[in-house]
């Protein structure tokens, strides 16, 4: 393998998180109400929802709201939980770690909040997790796939399959196009964690990385990196990134005349990727936990309901994940109510003890000892005629 050209920008992440860490330490001594202060009987069941309503990641906040609101309407139309309506308390975090930590403390201090969902992305969620854990308020992560996101403690749960499983599978997927790859991955904690598992998988599978680089996901010009990759003459280009930056890399690769097959990790499965990459998206492949071609009746009903609600033919993977997150948590809250009072502790316990929670993305799921969803089936997809479809 050729030497890695990384141009790491970890200092940026450290600087960004430093403020959040300082805030966590400052707030740790005032972690909010005790269990005795929790809401035990109220007219509504309230859940905290930090999400990016503004800023660079606002599109993801919009996807989240679509999934949340569709499931919320279903729950409340059916009579709520234990005869009580459910309310989502939205707060704009901009996916900023410092803001996420501040909102975590706000939710902790509000005794009517019985559980919270996580923000978009690993940095914002990670900045909040220690606070939630110390206060005994459940944090439900559904867009975080790094292997260590639930490490802060037993009040942190996650549904995205760990990159421990997904990233090595991506290496095997790329190998189908040739045994020499150019690999681009996020210069973030998530990217480093994911690439570590990809690298191990590549070595095991026999995929030779002739060019490897970390990149700033906020960057706009990836041409110098792509030109350097082109000199290594790879058989395939691998992108470990998100939809927006992955689309930009894809478009610029095609502009420069790079014709190699491009495969991306599952987080590029998003209509935004196709919209931003344009014609360059054609032929790009990924592995996804969802396909609208899944014949399962529950999946097809969900797609139809989503289309009716939002006039969108195919829901975003992130909207589905938000829908599933609220669905799972609602089941846990219902179980807690059946056993007694709905409190922060009883909701956490019901989630840990429960099994076969219904989801659109995975089917029935049960959390393992790390409070994660175990490995799940992925579908090979390719972009054809402006849509992700099952690959032949």
C-alpha cells in the first residue's frame, strides 16, 4: 500500500469539541433534577428533540422532522400512550457540539422530559452523552455509527449498526470492481473510526489502497486530492462520507475525467446525493439497509403513507431512522407504563429489557449488551436514471 496522504485536521475537531467539553465539565456539578423530580403523571408525555433546524446540516433536521411527525401523528391518532398524548420538544442545535451540550442541560433541567433523541452526527451527540448519562436521562442515537458512541454509559442507546460491521463489508463491496482502490474518508472522529475498520477489512479481503486521504467534510474543492488519486490509477474510488460532500467529490471526479466506479458508504444513500451530484451520480453504488423495492407489506405501507404526507416518492434514510427511533421509544414507554409509572429510569429499563421492537429499516430489533443493534442485512444499490435502485 502506498503511503497515506492524510492532511489530518484533527485540530479543528479538538478545537470544536473543547468548548463543548468545557461546558460539560462546568455543568456537571448542576446536572439537574433527581429521579424524584421526574414527571410521573402529566397530561402529555414529552420527549426532547435536538436537531439542526438552521446551519449547514439543516437538511438533515428537515428529514428528521418528516420521520418524527409522521410517527407522532400515528401515535396520537391511536390515542397516544397510556391514554396520554405524546409531545416532541424541538430545539435547534445547528449540530454544533457546544450548542448540543447546552440543549442537553436544558432538557435535563426540564423534569417533564422523560427521554431525548440524539442530534445529527457523532460530534454533537458525543458532546451531550456524558451529561445525559450523569443525569440519568436516556439519549437515543440513530444517526451515529461509530463503534464507541454508547460507551458513556447505560442511558445511551444507538440503532445505526456499528462500523465494526459495515465498514469491512464496504471494502469487500469495493473489491468487486478491482483490487486497487483510492479511498476518501472524513477527517473527523467518525471518519477515523470508520476508516480503521475499513482498513482492517481491506487487508483481510485483499483490497490494495493505492491512495488514501482524509478530507475536510466542509471543504469545497477536492480536485487536488482527486488529481493525486488519479496518478495512482485505482480501479475503484471509495467514499466514506455524507451525502453532500460525497456528491461534491463525485461531481468533481467526473469533471476531471476520472471514470472509475465509485462506491460510497451507506450514509450517501440520500436523494440529496443525487440532486447535488447531478448526472455524475449515475452508476454510483452503495450498500443500504433500506430499499423502496423491499416487498414487505409494512415497508410498502410506510412508503405510501410517507408519500401521501410529504409528496416524496422515496423517503430519506434519515427520515426513516427518525421514524423508527420514535417507534422504538414509544414501544418502550408503553411497556414502562404497563409496569407502573413512566419515569426516566423506567423508560430506560424498558428499552434495555425489551425485544423485537418494530422498525422499517431492519424489521424487529433487540438491543445487545452494548445497547446497539446487531449487524443487519444491506442491499447493494446503484444510481440509475436519478434514483437508487437494486443493483442487478
